């Protein structure tokens, strides 16, 4: 096994090898993820440098049982085993960290030497070092080096300026014009093609240094970013607004940008393809119509494996969790239940994997992109801009009811028609002290009734609140009144 990478066929196979106690390194990858492909090269060469360890690969989406077992929600993802136990994990494309973690688990390359934790050069052998140099060269930045400082180095500034000025019109995007990796990038590509301008592009997913550096260089935190003659025009929303108003065409004309028919997309009327087939995608008009109907069936729609309450893969579960954290109502479609939709949507969206998240009919992306957008705050901004408001949770609703009046009584019935003796006593006590109060009949709303018990950690009714704080139930209110403290307690 040493010196090679094997694809795992089943969880049983993995468990059997792990139980034997030898060092095992597991790489979860996906064919659509460029970072996975780069790290796979590093992983392969590490297997040569550490021949006494077992190196396994798992295609995450094709082996959901194994992915679920290790809570994989993004790729590349690595799990490290030793003596039959999981000892470490790692998420992301960082060759330096991977090499060091492998060295710690598998031991040093040369017998008698301790595994060095400090740097890639100390931990990795000659084969992987050569691969990492190539990795850095392809990406224009070595991940072996430390992260970018808060400011930009002169070298990076010069590099960014050169890339920006590579073409008169330059688009920094996720993916390529032929294969955009997010709906916003795809939209700007479509706009530029409609404007009939030639443009260059740069895939920021392949170069962390450019990606992070450009945010600071342009003082613009998101992508895509569109430049004309070295000047930032803006992102997707601005490009759309300028295009629709005709301003974008004027800017291109003023800067001497010539138009061309080379990038013009062919418009196809529904049904104009042969046999009712759309020439643009090759899908039948019926299927295309069905897909578009599904995509627009909810303002936020997630095409996933499984259902929100029973996800069938870690990637789908992760996006569900993110949407729930954002307090967004969303629809979903289980692509495992309909292979026609599953395969057709890949072609329709030009996106080869699942889950796929759409907002107001536009593809946002998959798990990795949604996770990154949440971390940066971009997802919340996009949802707000699209008019998607956060849904009110039960806790939010209870809190809002409690704060709807300075003095608030949750009771059975109404003040004029109480439906229990305890509620009636509290109403009489408040009126005797001339206290103005709001009320809520918990008999009319079982959700609030049960939710309030949990929120207040108080199992019975009535419940009296003052300025958002629980005062108590009937016994406490009666005690306060008898002691002459009720009025003062509710006026502090």
C-alpha cells in the first residue's frame, strides 16, 4: 500500500484498514473542485514520501455514508488516523499544513528523525516539495508563506495593477466565462456579451493572494469585480444597473472600447430547436420549462440531496444549517427523487454538482461558495438586497410580545373575561393599583403558550412581565400586592 493512493470503495474497507493501527490519511475530494485537484497532487506525492502510511481517497458526493461518518461539508477535507483512532482533521487547500499533519501522524521521512512541526520544508520530502512549488506557481502565490498582512506589499500592488490592466475590460470572477462558479459572475458575463465587448477574466478561486489582495486594493469586499481601463466599475448589482440604464455602454464608448460580435450569445426562441430542443442547452423545452418553474417556485430554493430535516449528504446539510442560521424561509427539492431534474439542472445551470442554491431565480452556488459568502457577510447582504427578510422565530415572536407593553400579562382569557381564577386575581390586583397593562390570551395560541414556558422557564399561567423581565405568577403578584410593593415594582 505504501507509496500509492487508493480509492476507498466502502466504509467497511476503510474501517478494516484503520483497525489495523497503521497511520491512515483520508482525502475527501470532488471532481468539480479545483482546490481538490491541486491538493490531490500534493496528496499523491506525500504517499511517496511517507511509504509506511496508508493514503486513501474518497469522492465525497459518491460515498455519502463515509462523508456522513466524518461530517464532511466542504472539500478538500482530510482525516488522520493512528492506532485505530481519529487523531486530527483538516479542511481546505493548504499544502504546508497537510504535509506537517501527515508527518506528525506517519513519522519522519528519514528513520531516527522526529517529525518537524515548523515548516513544509522540514516536514515534507523532495517529491512533495516540488509539487508544492508548482502549486504555488500555478496559483501565483505560495500558501507555504504566511497570510497576507493587513497592508499590501509593493510587489503585490504591482502584480494586481498588472493583472487589472491585462485587458481594457477585465472581470475578476469565480470560475471562467465558459464555466462561471457563481450566479453573480455568470450574470456579469452575460451582460458583457450582450454589450458585445471583448473582455479578459481572472478566476479568483484559483489564487488566494489575488483574491484577498484585490479586496483591499480596490476597497471592494466581494466578487465579481469589473474594471474598465484600470478603473473599478463595481460588482454584479452595479453592472446590472449600468447595463439597464445604458450607462455601461456610454462608459465603454467614452473609454474607446470597441464592440464585437465575437462574444454575442445566440438568442433562441422556445421550441425553435430541432424537435422542441433548446439549441442553447440541448434540453427539451418541456424540461427547461419545468426546471425554470422549480427554480422560481420559492424566492430561496435549495436543490439538495435529501430534505432539510433529513439531508443525505454533508454538503446539503451544511447549506441547510447556513440558511437556518440566516433565519431564511426556503423551499427545497430532493434531486435524489427525480433523476430527470438532477441531470437536467446540471446542464441548465452549467453547474455539475449539488447542492445548488438559488435566490430569486439566480444561481448562487454550491456548499463552498455559500459557506464563504456567509463567513464574509456577503450572503446576508445579497438576501437583503433581494428583499429576502429574516423569518420571525418563535423566540423572536415571544420576545416581541413581551415587549409590546411595559407591563404585559399573559393570561387565560382577556381582562374583561378571564377564563381562570388565577388570571382573574392578577387582573383585579393590577386594576386596584391603577396599573395600565397589555395582555395576551394564551388559550388562543398554543405555540406562544408552550414557547413562553420554555422562554421564561416558568411552567404555569398567568405570567406578568415588566419592561421585558418576568415578575412572576399569581402567588408572587398577590404577595407583592399584600406587602404594598406591587405599584412600586411596576414603576421602577
